[in-house]
C-alpha cells in the first residue's frame, strides 16, 4: 500500500509549523497568529508523541487496512474464479441438456413411427376382418335370399294354383 518515512514526516510538519505566518487575520476581531510561547513546547510534545502514537495507533491501523485489502482482493479473486467455474459448468449443463433434448426428440420420433406402424397394422387387420365378415354376411344373405326365393317360388305356385282355382271355380 504506502510506506511512511517518519523523518520526512517530521520535517514536513516542522516546516509547516514554522512557515505559518505570524500574524494571519481572518477578521478584525479574530486573531489567528500563533502564540510563540506555546509553539516550541507544542512541537516538543508533538515530536515526543509521534513514536508512541505510531506504534500504538497508526501501525496497527495500517496493518488492519492492509489485511482487509488482502482479504477483499482474495475474496474478489475467489468470486471471479467461482464466476468462471459457474459459467463453464453452465455451458456443460446446457450442452448436456441439448444432447438430452435431442435424444428425447429422436426417441419420440421412433415411438411415433412405431405407433404409426402399429396403427396401420391394426387398421389393416380390422379391414381384413371387416372384409371377411362382409363377405361372410353377403354369402349368408345370398344363401338366405336364394332359400327365400325358392320357398317363395314354391309358395307362389301354390298360391297361384289356389287363386286360379277360385277364379275358375274348379281345381286345376
């Protein structure tokens, strides 16, 4: 991150403190000039407190911030890796899903073709059975019709003789 050079830091503060104007006025009633009597003791106290404050406060805070930065960057890298892995896994799953859909579609086509063949076979068998029954019924009806014609022909002769005998008034 950043490294503190304490000598430069001390010289910077010392230079800033000494370069402050002695009589700075923001307004007539407000006096911003430093009091020379407390300037030197303030610099001495400041100089004496730099090392303990650095050891007790600044260094631990910098270390904590660096650790936090390392954790954040590590977590960001891990998140990036996980995102890449999930994208790759999603691609594999999409590919497998497409293969499964294609296989299911092919199987569906096979099942439909088999069902159509079975339907055609059943229809052909039903047609053959129906044609056989129709032929059997026609033969039966033709036989019964022939028998009825023969029976009616005999009855028609007998009836014709009876009618002719009545009309003629005599037996034939």
